């Protein structure tokens, strides 16, 4: 999923699935977030074009980050939560 962020046209930032467990959550893709394949499949069906996205570096949980940015957490569980 490509993200239009920081004045880009959707070709700099993105979220994609990956089956290499050791690369999840690491700085190995410039501008791209790697998540488990099963999670990207679930996320793709739930996100509409134009959905706001916050890109941040944090050790906080998704639930905590929703509070920081004022988003509503809808109970989606990632593979490791």
C-alpha cells in the first residue's frame, strides 16, 4: 500500500507484507514498513483510499499511539499482539 506523505506522490512511503520474520520492524526498507503477510491482507481490506496515516518512530503500542494522535482504535489485532 503506497502512502502519500510529507509531500510525496505515493512512491516514497508504503506498507508491505513480508515473510522474513527477522526483517519485520527493522530498518531494511527505505521508507517502507514491513508487516506480516497475513496482516497486510487484513489491513488492505479495511483501509480506504485517503485514510490519514501517521508515520512515527516509537516503542509505544498501537493502542497508545492512537491516543497520542487522537485516532479511534477499532480492536484490530496484529499477528504478534
